[in-house]
């Protein structure tokens, strides 16, 4: 289990089994907009509100809606259109963790009972998917709710006056507690449990355990999916460790909130422009998975520059390679010991004026077409092969006509011709 792991057992990215990836939280210029990153998993959340009618069963409570969008920008297998099974699964988990745990004070969102309430909506867009989507989405939704400010209003008789931010300062949303989801990946029937799994770890794991825990170490939700039968002691151990992870994440969110409020008091904020790096290629856009091992001597790249030669670190193996630039935005992976001429290192160019095109040629069809020959009348195909074919009788369209029916007569009754079996035999 996680407590019995030796120091030599590491994950692919060099982390320990109970170690989180780097967590980055950035807030935008508008209230309720934020971006949360768990390593290469990046999520953008935006909280908004409007005035709607309350539910008939709860006339004095506001409304809360959470929606997760999975776009093809996040991963190659995500598709546009109706929500996939993963999207529905994420929406249900977030609703269970936030709505059923009653973390938002919905009664404070009431304007006029049975008439007008605030409808708070949190839209979550996945920018890049690299595992632990439910944990990153829950942290982004919580950060957006904690950062959001709703407009202030005044009741004048039966009239409701909603003030703009220039007239009155907006008010924050009241939260009873702060739940956040902690995801675990289970391996070897519970012998190995890893927190904050990556996409590669999730795909090979036997089960996924998700626990929603707040700062009071209260369990707000639990989900166990997969084929492994987890023992009760494993679930208890994960629940005990998830309390510390939830406190760590919520402390990071509060620190980011304090830094944002301080920056707003000093002057205009930059928003999300500081966390955008145009020279960085996301992991889902690469053709292959890349792992950065701690202590391997290879620095983590921060900028791509294919115009210059990138020297790879020497490893204790016979197949040392190096990356050599052969043209603009093109490179070759070649052995470091070999010598190559300039002609061999020319950049790749498409063949033909129209570039590459897939042409599927079936040799059986071509041979069959060459052997087939059609006669002049176009009624029958004759195959000039070694097999002898004897033509018994040629049947034309005129031979198949038994009788002509004249429909041009003045009478309304039409002539009827009865066909006998003997007529069919003659045909």
C-alpha cells in the first residue's frame, strides 16, 4: 500500500505514490473566472448568475447548476456534439459533491420567495486532459465559486432593483464548507494505490476511487469504479489520506484568492494572460507520450526552438541518439556516432504537386478486369480464360414480351390478357 512503498519504487514521472502533481491556480479579470492546472491537466471555470423562478418544491432557495464541456482541444478522442459518457459522469459527480453536500447556501440566493431567486451556473471547460479530470474540475468549480461575486439588489415595494458594480460592490456567495475531489488509481487488487493519477495510469489501472472531502475532513461523496474489489481497509486508508490532500488544495486556493484580492486593490489585474504560454505544446497534441523522470539529468523543456540543434543527454546505453535540425520546423532523430551527408539530411517534401494521397490498388480486381471482355451488344460478359463456356441461348428483351396491351381506347375498361403456363414455357 502507499505507506509501505520503498524509496526505489517511483512512478513514470518520478513522483511517489502519495505525491500530487504541481498545482497552479490563476484568476481572470472578471469575478468567478479561473484556471486550475494539475500538472498537464488544465481546466477553465467560469461562474455566472441570473434571475429565475425558483422550484415549486423549494420556493425560498436559489439554483445551482454545474456543466462540464469536453472539447476536441483537450484530447484527440473527445468529440463535439452530445455529451459523452465521460462528460455525463463528471457532471453527476460534481453535482453529488457540491449540490447534495449542500456546500452552497442556497437560501442566501433568494430575492423574493416564490418569485425571484439567483441562478448560479458554473461552466467548466477542459483545456487539456492528462488524468484526474474530476479532481481538477472540482478544484476549478470550488475556486470559481469562492472567487465569484453576485450583484447587489434593493427591494422597493414589489420592484427589484439590481445594482451594477459601479453603483454597489458585488457580494460573495456564502459557502458552508469547501469540498474537493481526491482521485486514486488502484493497481494489483489494492496492493498499490496512487493519488492524482495521470492519463496513462488511469488507462492501465484496475479501479478508480474518488473521495470528496472538505477542510473539516468530512466525507462529502464517494465513487468507486472499475473491476477491482477494494478492501475496506484500503478505502479507509485513502479516506484518511484524502483529508490532508484536501486541506493542501484548499489552502492553495485561499492563497491564490488572497494574492488576487491584493493585486486588485493595488491596480488593474492582468487576468489569465500570465498563465498562457504560446511556445508550449500541450501533451495531448503530441504524437507520443513523453515522461520526464526525476534525476535523469534531462531538464524539463520550457521553450521549443527547432531551428537550433538540441543535444540529448547521454545515457548508459549503446543507442545514443541526437536530434538534428534539417529544415524549418523539421528535425531528424539520428544516432550520435554516425556521420551523414547534407543530401541525406534534406527535409521531407511531399511527392507530386498535390501532395500525398492514399491510393488503394486491389490486384485481384485489376486481374479480373483484364480477363473480362464484354461483347458488342453489351448483353453478356464472356471470359477468355482456359475454361470452355458454351452459349446455349441468347434471350433478348423482345423475346420476353408476351403481349402488348393497348390503353389508348375510348372505353374505360382496359383489355386484360391472361398468361398461361404454356406461354411462359415458350418464352
